[in-house]
C-alpha cells in the first residue's frame, strides 16, 4: 500500500474520489479495519437494519 501511495497520480485519483489515502504499518491498517467493523456493527444494531 505504501508503495502504491507513493505514486502522485494515484493519490490524486483517490483524492478526486473523496478518499483520504494514508499509508502506514500493516498493524495500523488492521486496527482501522477493526474500528470500521465495530462502527458499522453499532450503526446496524442501533438502526435495526435488516437485509432483505
């Protein structure tokens, strides 16, 4: 990921899509994914969202 993000063209493309690209260590990425999962689980539970 860090290598890909070193490309200015890719960073611009991602930025144009509203993505805030950030590199870092694999354990930081894993932590970010865990945090996203926890957030989405809470949203689903709080809204009683059901898959049809």
